[in-house]
């Protein structure tokens, strides 16, 4: 679990019975930890392409919440990285899913 807000991390810790969960305040550290097989990106919209690309560059499967991004250029770059990656990439849209397998 990753969040930059320590209060949110503490709330999540207090709300789970699974004490083996790892917590991070830096998503790069989380991705580099070797603990992730896949990632669900639910961040502010402008961060979606950046985080998705970091996942894909590491060969991590990733699901991204809508929208794909704020700027067309970043979304196109993200899609190109997805084409070159062996990892699965999927976008979540309201009541529909589009995935590349």
C-alpha cells in the first residue's frame, strides 16, 4: 500500500487485520521493492501516465483508473510504453474495462 499522506497510511494499518502488508510513502520505492506483481493506480489524474509507465518499465502489470491522463501527449507516450512492455495494462472505465493482453 502506498500513500504520501501518513494519516491515511495509519488509517489503513488500523483497518486491516493483515499485519504482513508493506506500506510505502514513495511509489518508486514500492515498485523497486520487489514486493509487487501488479499495481492499481488510483491517484490524481495528472499522475496516471507517469506511474503507469514506471510500472510497465519494470514489467509490472498495471490497472489504471480513469481517466488515462490529462494531456494527450502523456497518454500517447503511456500507450507506446505499454506496447513495448511484456506486462499487462488495463484501463478501468465507468462500467466497462478495456484491456491489452
